C-alpha cells in the first residue's frame, strides 16, 4: 500500500485492504526497522513518542496490507544514550538480519555511523547527528531526511533577518546551547553566516543537563542580543523561561530548536510561554490527517501502542514523519526492484522520494543521490497562549552557504 494513501483519512475506507490481502501480508517476510533508542536517560523526553508513533504506523500499515504485501516489524531497544551500548545494539540487530537502523541520538549516531558505512547498511538520521551527513555522495548509506541542525540554524537566521527589515549588519544574535555534541552542532554554520551577514554572534554554552543557566543569562542581560537562538532540551527551556523573566529578556525573541513540545509549554505555563518561538520541521497538533487517523482508528478504542497522552505531543508527529518517509522508501524500493528488499534497493528507494509531505504532516521532502536531507525546509511558529501559530511558510534558506560548509566538512570524513 502506498504510504500517501494510508495517511489520507478522507479515503480511509477506500484504502482498507481485504482480509485476504491482510492475511497474505502477514505470511510474507517482514521489513524490519531497528530502533536503538535512549529510553532510560537523556532522550526520554522524545524517544517514547517516536517509538510509539513508529509502532502505530507499522500496525496501521500491516492491517492495511503491509508495504507491497510485506508486514513491517519495529524492533525497539534501549542504548541509554551511551555510544558503546548503541554500537552493541547495532551489531546485535545486524546479526539478526536487520539493515535499517535509527539511533535517535547525536553521540550514538556518530559512533555507529562509520560501522553502517563500512557495512553498507541504512542509517536513518533525521533530526540528529552530524550536519554534513546530508551529502549523499560521501555518506551513501546515511539518510538524515529533514533539516539538519545546520540548516535549521540557517533558517532561523533568515527568519531573524526578515524580522529586522532584511539587514543584519547591526544585529547581535545570541546562541545558547548545551555544551556537548547536540548543542555544538550549529556553531560552525552560525559563525559562517555571521561573517556573511555582518551580525555579531555571541555564544552562551550551558553545562549538561541545562539546569545551571544563571551565568549565561546574566551575560545575555549585559550583551543585549536582538534575538537568542536556543539549542536546549526539555527542562532546559523551562529554566531559560525563568531566567528570561529574571533578566527581563523578551520571550518573543527566544527562538528554539525544534525540540520544544507540549510538555515544555505546560511546565513553563501556557500563559507565561506566550510569544515563544520555535523552528519546526513537522506540523503539530492532532488535526494532522495521519495523527487523526491513529486517534480514531486505535486510541478511540484503547488499542494504541502506548498511552494516548503521548499522541498529543509534536514529538509523536515527528516519529510519524520519520517513519512515513522510511515506509515510503521501502514501498518504492520493492515496487521498483522487487523482493527481497536489500540495503541497495532501500537506498535507491530513499533517493527516489519526491515532494513527499505525508499529507501535510511535514515540509515536502525530495531526496536525491546528492542530497539525502530532502531539502532542509522548516518554518517558525509562535505560541499564542493556546496553540502554535505558523509565522512563515516552509522554506530553506542560505542553501548555497550551508552546502559549501557541508562539502568542506564531508571532504574530511573517513570511515576509518
């Protein structure tokens, strides 16, 4: 079944397979996705939602004929955000015949990536990992579909430029970030854009886990940046909101990375958070057709893969986005190259995806052999006290500059 057909609630009845088709799908060899996630330590604010979304999508796909008649199997393991455990998970699942992996962690992804490259296995890397991995000519087996942190940061700068009348030459932009690989990832592209646009860039590192930000915000109060771009996570945003109030920094000049969700807003306070900005790569809310389908089909009957509360979270939508693209790649691979599905045919399937948005679930992505990121589009949204309001259309900016940095970085990569 074509994924775009699956996610259109208005044609759900037409998409339902006959019982014979469903039964035949269960008799065929499965398509196996290995999810080595952090389910116990640093990424527990997102990993359960993404895993649950993947399991729900697989369940729905299997009940409607599978992917070209083959059922989808989602295998979930915990690596605790420890690179060595992630490598062990990868090696174990590889021995079991899995060749499509997702680590959903920047440090673990970076540890596993050379092995996946050597082995010729598919590594899904959406929204985490090194920014130059979108270079499909170098990272042949890595698919960071969606905007990398580099492209997200570039799009954020473009938004700030628009807000400041199209000229950043007299602007000052702050960057507050967790001082480890995730937070450090955008610094290179921000420095490059600072040189090009002439704005002053101020860096404010915050030690893990993000609870000690007093020093950073005291400096922000003194420096008076026009905007602060934030690469914090979960409770880090809550701490930042308190520091902004204490230091009288306007919350509507705080532009977060995509990792800012409904739980964070509730912890900040819906009214207190009013005005906060985030760059996003997926559409939030439960009116998105695929999310609504899951709620109506499973959760209304108590049959979802986990608690319904996790569905009411933009990170659930993120999981659906990641795996709807992966399922579409598998569908194209089997349709074009037949069974068995192989790493080579899955790679070709990804590289044939064109203008795919999951029926409004995310920014349209077009993946090519050269660009494994799919175009890097995001939009900026603002919390109005009750919901997220889009301020921009989906767009990708500074592509020439970002790709220049990508190429400079990827040239030095070696699997050794």
